[in-house]
């Protein structure tokens, strides 16, 4: 196994249901892979150290900070981003609820909150307020004070 | 970030040979939640990262009559979602479920927590309290190290060139035993411990006397600390407030914290005493079932 040059890694990955074949530099984050190689800029860069959750995506159904995942690691995996949430028929119920509850101001944290909240509701359709707040502790918002976000997630719950 | 190669071996021996070839310019990649932060901050200049998640034995999680085996790459979420671990090792769950937020727990594991060797590693005190052992493979074969001896300083471990942590082995807890871990942080979530305490107690069959105890501390020294005297002081003692207070006081003596942005020496020592008392009571409650 040679490791002399930081060569590119060949991966096949499914992003929002669509298969992609890519050559990624070994050190490129999943965040940069999505934004720069695929052109999916909905996923935002925030702190780049795992505190803010702005870059949250789902990998095989688990939410992760895409700044702390390498693109090379998602070979054979399913990645879901905010771009995959709405359907041709309309917004995802969480997106609709965020609009109705005014759960965003500047919007930079919103894609991360939406993907994280979807990760919760996909597995627990009716979480308590405490559970929602605990689940979203890895996402920071400097505008809303969180109440509106929590209300929006509650509204989208069944 | 220094450009590095991504290597994804399928066996321990391949991983060991790549690590040995590059020395401290290669690191194993499990959850990446510390590694990629350090690489990006140029704390480490790496030529290669060795993703261990394609090595089956590093991803295995098994529990049987002998105990619990946690592969070094297993993320926290798999540990705390495991029903048998919840029942038999609640102290492990206490630690694994408070490391970072949900996004971090999807990736970060107890193996990485151990190898990152932060004095504040929330996963470590409970492992020490449960008498866990780290299994290591390297160019010269395999060896085992008690978890309390694994970290040798902040970000420093016993791992030598080419060595790889493969799993953490936790013996089956004795009957009438219980364990618990908690930390103090000024926020509700997503913070680094100002002080943390993990304990394990084994009681007699009536739950009235301590047979043995182990107490371990986080964030109050250069490494997580086994407060041996504090734990040993409980052997043979009745389960009462006096025994607990005396052990908590000894745990406080074992702490050697520094003053930094998160807390002062005095506050941290005080916290160790208070948290030791609370965790002993919690572990006793769990031991009594």
C-alpha cells in the first residue's frame, strides 16, 4: 500500500438519491467535496471544528458535521443534504414550519438545523421539547434565540 | 492543512505497517472529530491518515459472559444505543452519551477519546472505574495496557511508533455492583468538563457494605486519574454518609488541577469532592438495582 503522494481517491457515493463517481483529494472534507466538487452549496461552512453544526449532513441516516468527515470516507455511503429535503410537490414539512414560525433570520445555520431536525423526526416523529433541544445542541444560531426553531420543529412533529 | 494521503486498510497488519512507515506523520482516523480539527489547525502535519473503519475487528462491539469489547473505531452512538450495554454498563453510557452533540456522537468513539488523551475525556473515567484494558497491536506484536496507564500526558499516550489501539475490553461487572460518571460544565450540553468523576462500586449481597470501589477523575490533572486511595478506602466499610464523605475527601486529595479559563484549582478540587459523593450514591443506587 503506497502512501507517498497525497493522490486522489476514487469514490462512488449516493448524494440525495443520485449516484456520483468522484476523484477527491485524500485530505478534502466532505463539506468541501459537496460544495466545490458537486456544487451543492446549501451545506454551509461555519466553525470548521465541530461546534456549530452549520455543515450538518446525514451519512447513512446519521447526522454528522461534514467539516469533520473526509470526502474519501463516504465511498459506498448515502449522503443527504438540505438540497434533498424538498420534493417537486413542495417544501419538506420542516422547511414549511421554519418559514411559518420565522425560525431563521440570517439563514446561515438553517440548512444545518433542517438536516439535523430531519434526522430526529425521521426516527422519532413526536419528540418532547427537551428532546428537541438536546438533539439540536450541536447546532448554533446567533440570531433567533432558538425558541422559534424549537417551535418550528414541534410544528413539523406529528 | 498539510495535504495528506487517505489510506483505508482492511486489516490491522496493513494499518500498522502504514503507521510504522510514517511515524508521527501518520495518524489513525476513526471519528475524526479531534484528528481533523488538529490537522486543520496544523497541530499535526500529516502525510497520511489511516482510516480504521474498514477493519472489521476495530468496528466490532460485543458483549458476553466475559465482558464487553468495544472496537477502537466504534462510535459513541452505537455504544449508548446498545440495550445490553445500557443494562450492564450504565457508567459507560453516562460518558459516551455526553461527548459533544449528536453529530459528534455519530462519529466519535471511546477508542478515539482514549487516544486523543485529553485530561477532560468524558469517556475515560468510567472505563478506568470499570477496570478496562486497552488492546494494542503494533510492529512487534500485541500488548495490553490498563486504561488508567494509557495516557501519559495531555495528548500523549503509551502508543509507540506503528502501534494502533484495536479495542477496549471491559470485564463483566461483579454481582451487586454499580457505576456512574458525571462532569460539571457551566452549560447544559456541548462543553468540556471543568471536572469529571467516574466511580464503580461492588457491594455485599445485602447492599450494606462496600466490597471494593474504584474512583477516576477527569480534568483535574495532566491525564485522567485513578484515585486509588479513595477507592480502596471504601473496601469493607459500611455504606453510609461517613464512608462516602471520607472517600470523597481522598478523591479531592488525588486531584491536581490547574487554574485555566474553565475553572480554578480550588473550584475543581471542590467539584471533585462533591461529584465523587454524588456518583458514589448514584452507583450504590444502581448496585442495589
